[in-house]
C-alpha cells in the first residue's frame, strides 16, 4: 500500500515527510490486537459449536446404551437403540450369534453381542 504524500517539512536543512497517524507504534499495536480478536471470533464462530454437538451426540448414545440390559431380546434393544448395523451373524451347532453395532457421527460406538436372540455382552466406545 502506497503511503500518502504529505507536505514536506523543512527542518535543519533536511526535508522530512510527516508519517500518517496509523504509522505510530501504539496505533499499529491497537490495530493488530483488534485484528487478532476479530480473527479469534471468526474461528470460534466457524468451529466452536462442533464440540458441543459432539458432546450431545455422545450423551445421547450413552443414555441409550445405559437403558439396555443383558438378557434383552434383539427387538427390545433395537426399539431403544434403533436398527443398528449387523457386523456378524453365525450359527454353530445350535448356537446363533449376532453382533450389532451403533455408530454416531463422531466415531462413538456401541457394540452388542446376542446369543440365541438374547443380549450377552455390550461395549461402549467413546
């Protein structure tokens, strides 16, 4: 940015130009501080709300997880947690094992193992 031209002042046989007010050290410092505050506010506006959303999603999954108890049927668990995603479904001899997982958008998951249609094990990863 070009500096504005001002009238030269003659002082002791030397010609000097008066610097604009914003060139003073204290004014530059104030401008820098205001700029930093504006930048910090913009960053908080853009990214600040995501932490709260992640906490709420984690709390929702945890609340649902805590309502589920061992011995519940797959249908009863799905009524609380939603349909979930099937990771495994095997039958060996007369034992049927189903593993279901529920994920949220923030990489939290609840994994539940059902043996013969009843909840045998559950794991919550936050």
